[in-house]
């Protein structure tokens, strides 16, 4: 009887073992399905995110392109305006030249004024020296003028 009981228990064990295996397989299939659905959801989210990134990149590229076009258009319009109105450009150049000439004139006037003050001060301090220097300058100018007259042919000849 021991053998029958053992054999019967063996068969029961086989049935129990196959029952556990079927249960494990069912659970594994359910878990696999859950994992597959989670993986599918993750893939869908990744696709959605990738699409959003692509749309943002396209939008940014389009905005940059529009800004570049606008800048190029503005530069072109400025160039056309300058080329179309050379009178205004000439007037601007004339205005700048006038301002620079005015500034240079002011500087020269101040330098002349200082030189005059310096000369007046030295003439007042050293009158005899100033008279000798003025005489030498006059003699030098007379010599230059006389030499020129001698080099020219006479109108009487």
C-alpha cells in the first residue's frame, strides 16, 4: 500500500506541479502584457516628445529665418535710401566739414591770440631787441623783393 500511496502522491504532485506551472505561466503572461503596455505607452510618450521638439525646432528656425530676412530687408532699404538721396549724404558731409572747419578755426584763433599776447609781452619787456628783429625781417624781405626784380628782364629792353 505504500507504493500505491506513493504513486498516488506522485501523480498528485505531478498534477500540482503542472497546476503551479500553468499558474506561473498565466501570471507571467499577465505581467508581460502589463510590461508591453507600459513599454508601448513609453514609446508613445517618446514619439510625442520628439514631435514636440521637432515642432519647436521648426518654429525657432522659422523665426530666425524671418529675423534674418527682416534685417536684410532693413539694410537694403537703408542702402536704397542713401543711394536714392545723394543730396542728403552730400549735405551731411558738408555739415560735418563745416563743424570740423569751425573747430579748427577756433583752435587757430586761440593759438594766434596766445602768440599775439606773447609777442606783446616780449616787445614791452625788450623794446630794443624787438626793434632789431623787426629791422632784420624788413631788410630780409626787401632783399628778396629786390633780387626778384633783378632776375626779371627789364621792360625797357
